[in-house]
């Protein structure tokens, strides 16, 4: 079991050895207006104001921009978001004005275990890896067409990745997050040979995952287990947690002895091995925004995806990191699009 203070302790020790402060370095906004992500539970929403309860119980009142858009399985008016809805909001103007809201939004990623029908809908059991366990999701009939187009190998043993919503204790897939890799989950292509020695920065795809627990909250195996149906025999025992400011990353190439994960160390992106607690400098090459994010969890599931992101160009193959929703939004990402082209290096 990983001690929940391990990540912070390792950062402090590394900082002492390298002669730097252990605090996370300031982010770079690429000369643009800073973005701030705000998470919470809606208490009240009007056309001009939204009130949310943050994780610490404090209320926050924010102005809603006239052009603000909300998504909850589809585009909705801000006033149609009911009280109690969990949201992540992108804010501008020093964090005072909301211009984008994602409501009850979740990422559904894993290996297909089984598929069965429930009326016109489909129930899919996914294996989300040793840290996140198995869960059953619903694919509504109205969303099945677009999901199947991007998942041509819709059968057990192949990878699945979708954007969806949490509806009570049900995960409902609505949009494909990326195109499905053509190989089985256990047949990840080997990385290409590296030329010219070790690279200081690696290019590829960065995605987001709400399986990385939010600001300061611990979760079993790195997954927030509320509203998620995990089978009892697949719940793990490793506690992993995120930094207190809501930022954190899951990285595929961790030493197995360090991560306690037999699936660690798999990637087609030619990534270097790093340790839990390392600071990963992530730059969104589409927006120019960058920040250093602590590695707080094993990203073995992300390492099995040898796909590309085409957000602003075509990225090299391979997912080089998963980041928390807060980090993703503040780097300029759109949760619905699911990825951005990126470069990473040590922070």
C-alpha cells in the first residue's frame, strides 16, 4: 500500500538534493489570459450567476458570461443544470467569470470484457486496469452509432474510450473520446528506436481522467469510487492521491517496484522511466500553455493506447500522460474533445 504522503515527501527530498523549492513552479500561459478551473456542486444557477459548493464546503459565486456554454451529455443552457450537479468550470478574468461548464462529465476508459443488451441499450463491462477495477457502463441506443464508428473492434479484448455522464450510480457513454487502436489491449506496439540519445522532451498525446482523485481527496486505487459500480473482487488496495491544488498526473513508465503495478512500464511512445513524485512539465502545443504537474499515480492504462491526437495537428503516436480535469482545463483543453497535442519533460 502506498503511503498517501509518499508523493509529497519525494518531492521535498528531490528539491533538497537539487537545491530548489518543493512547491510546484508557476505555470506559463503562453502570453494569453490565465485560465482557472473551478470544481464544485451547484447550489443555484441563473442566466447571470452560478453558486457552487466547493469540496471544502465553502460557497463560491461566479458571474456567467453571456457566451458561456454548458455540456451535460449535450449542450444545455446553464439554467437547465439542476441543483446538486457536479461541475468543472473554466473561468477567465482572474477566475471571476465562467465561460465553459462541464456537468457530471466523466471519462470512461478500459478494456472491453463483455457486452450485453438491455432493451435497445447496451451494457458493457470494462476492465480499467489494476488500480481502477472493473465497472459496467451503459451505451444508450441514441449514442451507439457514433461510438461504434470510432470503435470498429467493439468486442472483448479491445480498448474503449468515451466521454460520458454520471447519472446517479450509472456511467453513461455519450461521445467517443478518440479512435480505437486496431490491436488488442495486450498487444501494444513497441516504441520506435530512439536516435541521438535521450530526448529532453517527448511529444505525444495528453488526455484527462477523473480517475485521478480531485484536490486533496484520497480514493481507492486512484479512483473516486462514488457513483461507480466496481465489482468487489476487483477493488484494489493501493491508495494514490493528488496534490492539494487539484493538479496531478498519471504516467505510464514507472518502475514496477516503485508503483506496485505489474502493468507499469508499457508504452509505444518511447518514454523514459520516472518515479512517483516527479514533476512533469506538460506543454499544450496547441495553446502554448504549460505547467509542472506532480506524478501521483500509475498510468498503465494510458500506456496501452498507441493513438494520435488531432486537436491542432497530428501528434506522434502514444499517450504520454493522463492529467486531472483541473490540469487539463487550465492547460487549455476541452474535456469533450478528450486530448491535446503535447510535449513533456521534467519539471
